[in-house]
C-alpha cells in the first residue's frame, strides 16, 4: 500500500503560490509576488498526482489543472493572469490609502 501524501496548505494570510519546475508562468508569478509562500509541487506530482489533484480540487473548489495555482488569504484566485490582476488591484488600493 502506498503512503498517502500530505499536501501543504496555503497560508491564511498573504499569497501562496503552488509552483513546479520548468513553468514560465510560475517564474513570472514568483517575480511579481516576491513575498509569497512558495510550495514546490514536483514532489507531490511524482509521489501521488491523483491525491495532490484531489486535494487542490477540494481546497480551490474548482478543477484547476495548470500551474501556478495561486491563493490569497487561503482563497483560490487562479493562475498567473488572475493573480496579476488581483495583485495590481490590491497594490493600487493600498497606494490610495
């Protein structure tokens, strides 16, 4: 019997980026959101891809199959393009105050 993996949960405060090697959008997301918690997923995908994807489906409440997978304050916001819009909006809001 195979040991089930335990996937690290996203932070409840700030950004969390689920990333993998050789992913250009993961590189862009990490460059954009420098203070994000980074969770490298290659080990999860190699050890038990099915369990990893089930966890991500449940936590994100969607069936998302591309990287990066980005969360803010524990809530799934999407991939790089969605995160960039979210980050820019948050930055402009913070600059107003």
